[in-house]
């Protein structure tokens, strides 16, 4: 029997998961994976600080748009086929014990990303899937009979020709492969970074490195982009969940503005009226105490004194001596503290992009190109991206599984 030959470009989470699911359920397929790097699933091995935050319980997710700034509607129907619950069931059925944290992130019980890597690679070997590393695809070729072949940056061409091609690469901004897809008629939205920290030039802020608050909100001045969560002061500016979410929501806006803008920080993530009430409570309870001796909840002494300096209020002043003018200064800084972002930093080893294959150009059920028959897409190559918390990997598992169903 002549086997159906399938090529997968990209040995990341989506590509390997897709290949495993095809091979597991259809032995009549011969699968070839081509990876530009030297190690399959290298990025997966680094996720979650090496622990692999492979999905999320979605317990506190009211709407997919809150965690998927791009692709939420597209994913909604695919989740009926393969969602986070089915992802967890799949891995546990394949020998990986999982657990969920209080923040809803899901990890392997071993807390080792390599367990996931070795599990998937073991199954690829078991089913005889070919994996070629150090093979950067520069061009996709299609002959008159509809068969695909691949040209590599080295100038080599695949000896095999393929009945179907699955593209799962990520972060391919302005790459030869992207240009090749465009020539085939695939619509591409130029990718830009979508998960990063903010650089802020301030010697005083640098001295606060490591300080954090559990629940703040950050917004871009003059825009509707806003995010909330933990906020961390780093050696170069701001990071933490609130900033990472904001960078995701505003990815394209920030790119268009060369990563320069003003941000407003609400240190308490509360309304002005609530902050006024909190300050008045501090005044009533601590009239004879100095400002440096007592501070609002969630602040360290160091951060509080930094903010008092911004308010131009002496730390030695007593609460009973504040007066309306100083209370207003406090409220202004605590709810609308302004900083100028001068650039972006990278978030650990994560690299997520906004952009890729335009979702309207592919079949939402099969993930096949509407213009190129037997060309499929999964994972980061699609214009789908998410905030941190396991959501990006969930999109990889979902889309990889959905593509695999076309061959079963």
C-alpha cells in the first residue's frame, strides 16, 4: 500500500502534537518533520521557567477575548473539538500526571518541561515519524500534480514530495518562508512581538528593582488598552502580569509607535473615591503617626517612600497634617502615576508574536488554506496569540489536534 506522505514544517508544540495525533490514529501516513533549530521542542522545554505551563483551567476566564487578544472567535469553535479539559485528559492518558495551581495554571506533576518533551518525542519515535533538524525552509514548491516539496536555506531540496503540508512555525516575521507563502496566495499579517516588558529610563526607579505590588492596573495614556494584575519593578522598567497583558492587548499599537508611549499606573487598582476613602481611614486611625511609618496595603516601605517623593510630600509629615491639597496629590499619584515607556524588553525566554496567517484565509474547521489545497496551518504561524498563563500552548494543542483530524 502506498502511504500518504505528510510534511510538517516546525518541530514545536503544535507541529509535534499534530504529528503524534496523525501517526497514532492513521498508520497509513508517513510523516516528515523539518525543524530549523538543532533541537525539537526547544522552546517548549523552556516554558514556565522549565516547568512547562502547558494549559490553564480557564476557571476565571469570563471571555476568551480577555486571554486571546487575537483569535478568540476562531478558537471558540475549535475548543468544542479540543479544549483545555481534553488537553489535560490527553496528556494524562498518555502517561503525564498533571496538577493545577491556585492561579489556574496547569503543570506536569514532575514540574519538568522535559517530561512533556520526552513524552512527545518518544511517541514520534514509536510511530516512526521522521524528524530532521537544522533544516530551515526557505521556499515551498508545488508541482502541477499538487505535490509539495521544500527548499532549504542551504540550497538543498527535499528528496521526497508530499501529498500534504502542515506549517507550524512561529515568529517568522519577514522570513523567506513567509514570502514563499505569500507567493502561493496565502494572506499574511506581518508578525510583531506581543509579550514583553516595558523599558523606562529612570535612575530612581532602578533603585526599586525587585519591588512589586500584587494587584495594580496599567493603561496606555489616550488609549483604551488596560490590564490589571501583579506589577514588578525591574532593573530596566516594569514587568509582571499587568504589563505582559497590556503588551499583548496593545501589541500592534505599540509596534506602530516604535514602543514609545506614556503609561498610567493605578498602584491600588481602585477608583479615586475608594482611594480617598482609604487615605481618610489612615488619617483617622493614625493621626499622630508619620507617613513613612504607616502605608496603604500591598506597599513595601521602600516603594511607599518612592511614591511620597513623587507626590512631593515629606515622609516625616504626620497624617493629621496632610490637608486636602496633599490628599489630592496622593490620589493623583496612586491612581494615575505617569511613566514614559522608551522601548520593550523580552519576557524571560518567551517569544510570542501577533500576526501570521490571516484567519479569514483558512477554513475555520479544517485549518486548510482556502487558496492552496492540502496546505494546513497550526500553532504560532496563525494570527492567534494570548496572554501568559498557558493559553498560548493551549492554542498550539487545539490547532495541532484540529489539523490532525483531517488525516484520520
